[in-house]
C-alpha cells in the first residue's frame, strides 16, 4: 500500500472510531436532537420520528417493488418502564402495517427490550412482540448487538420461537466479524433458522472478532456461501459491491434463484445499488428506521462510510 493510501486508511479508521465513540455519548445525543438543522440530514437515514410520519416512505418503497422491515429505533434502555414502552410501540405498529398492506416485518434489539435489566423482563417483552406478529402471520428479526450478548440472543430466539409456530416466524442475525459465527451458522442452519448476515458495526476485542477488514470480508463470503447452499431464505445485509457481485455470481453458478434469498440494505444508503439490484430482478429489502431515538443509529451510519460524513459536511456548509 502506498503512503497516501495508508494515510487515508488511518484517517478513515480514526474517524470511524471517533464517530462510534460519540454514538455512545448520551449528552451529545441530547444536544444533537435539539438542533433544528440536524433534522434534514437525519431524514436521509431515518424515515420519521413516528410510524405515521414514516408510512409515506414505506408505501413509496412498496410501490417501487422493494420489501421493507420496520426498525423502531432505541437501544440499551435503562428502566423496565422504557423497555415496556418500546415493546408497546412494536405491538401497536404491527397491526397498522398489516392494515396498510405493508410488509408485516419488524426488527428488534434485545437491549431495547430490557436485556441488561432483567432476563424475565426481556423474555416477556419479546414474547409480546412475537405474539403480535404471529396474529398477522408476520416476521420478527432479532438483531444482534455486541459479542457479549450473542449467547443470550440466540437462547432467547431458540426458546421463544415456538410462539410463532405455524403463523409467521422469527429470525436472527449473525456478524461475520465475530470469530464464533461459522459455528453459529451451522447450528442455525440445522435448526432451519432464517439468518440475516451482516459484517458487524460494534468495536469488539481481538479475541472475539476479526480486526482486519479483509478478514471480516473473507468470513462474510464463506458464511454467505454456506447459507446459500443450505440456509432457509437467508438475507445478506451489505452495501459492498464486491460482496453483492460475489453473491450473485455464486447464486447463478449454483442455479439459486432470487426467490431463495434476499439482499438487505439500509434506508438512504446506496440507493443506486438498491435500484440496480431491483432492476436486475433480485429481491431487495430496505430496513426502514423510525423513532425519536435516532442519534446512536445516525452516528453509526456516518461511521460506516466516509461518503456519509461528506454528505453531512455538505449539508452543514449549506
């Protein structure tokens, strides 16, 4: 690598580390959410602060041919009251999606449901969401957070999945950055789980996760191929052209049609790639975040790609 490229990589890593650190600073978040000029920038990545505000975006995506997943933002709640409120927001949203003919598909975070507060509480809350989704034959994706919660997340998925038996389903997420993921993938394939594969957006210790991007990418490709071969309707969450093209090439080589898996991308990120894949006949699902607790999510989107930071800078200059 030449010195200029090496310097650029170092700056990018430093910027990413700074933005991820800021995403955990609640006092910065409180300031950011009160500044009027931040709202237009956030609107690129967050469809609205309420479900009602986000419905037009969801309906536009449906009309364009995309599938959607609703993600009501929030994580690491500090009280049982807050966890139950977050749960109630999902329970209320699911029948609205069904009534409007929008995909009955939602994504939840266990830290938002009270994982750090009490295990009985988080199971109660997740059970409420699964029951609401089951009533409309919906789908719930339990998101994966940092490596310290992986075992608990998989256990909750395994224990509560019977709540949706015969009416909808619940799936989980694996992160290629984690060293344990290939083993977890085999267990989930054997269980017939619907797996969403992503790279992972958390800063993890070397003993738990790959530290080099090339290793994370290589692990992603290996698990992706395994899920295409033996998984149940896997979802590949990526905005990386090289990984997308590798998935398509492998699917064509093995005669795996677009009805057997899907690509997943975030609202407002790589819209050019989203539209290209849709035009080419592949299934594309857009994760549509909404809610007032947008600050940590927004900072992580900025950290993921320098282009997002440049977008923010241009808007600030305007």
